[in-house]
């Protein structure tokens, strides 16, 4: 077994892999959220409905 794959380096490699996957998932979610209604009409409608409930 190679020396660089022993001890704490295995844990470090696993943590780096998990961090990369987490960052990728967050970027994917942000990208999908941005593909919605670009004109902001949905937010305007929600705000109007909220103001009407008072």
C-alpha cells in the first residue's frame, strides 16, 4: 500500500470529496432556482396576496 494512502490522508481525501460534492449540489440548486420566472411576476403576486391578507 502506498505511503500517501495511509493514516489521516484517507480521511482528508474523503472530506475533500464530500466538500466538492456538497459545493456542486449547492451550485446546481442555485442554478435551477434561477431558471424560474425571470420577470419577478411570481414574487409580485405573492407580495400582493400577502398584503391583501392583513
